[in-house]
C-alpha cells in the first residue's frame, strides 16, 4: 500500500473508533511518535509499537470522549496529513472535569508499506 491507501484505511478505522486496530495493522514495529509537548508521565517522543499502543490506551483511559471526527487524508509523496477533532473531558490533570474541544493535525510518514512516524501539531504546542 502507498501513503494514500494507508491514510485512507487509517482514517476509516479511526472514524469507526478502531484506533488500536489502526496501530496494530498499519504501523511498523519501530514506529515513532512525536507530540507537540509532553511530560514525565507521557513523554513527547516515543518509539516502538508497544509504546504507541500504551499512549493510545492512556489517552482513552484518561479522557471521556463525547464525540469526535477524523478528516483526510491529504497525501504528499510518502507522507499524509489527518485532522482529528475531539470533544473530551479530561479525567486527570489541571483540566480534569472540564469539557473541551481539541483539534490536532497528524503528519504521518510511510516506508515499506507501514507508518514509521507520526507527528502531532496543535494550538498551544
């Protein structure tokens, strides 16, 4: 699969709430993830499919997700971008209990038919 096909499959899975399935089927074992910011509990840079799974599970365990949307992909060579919008209430941290809307852009790099890198961009990052 090329970047566009992988992006289309990822968007379709995420729209169905199958984020972990997208990770398990579309990402390389040594994929890396780079957030705009991080902390000791959830570092900005992580590497390896197991770490990315844990990050995804942490997000959904620590946020009540009221709804969301995934748009894209927008391809460019071996990369594609996706826009994620979420209506969430954090369960922990300084925003705990405060419902908010979150929007971020994910930029994905593909090599050998798998996603090898994801980078996230969002306001306040």
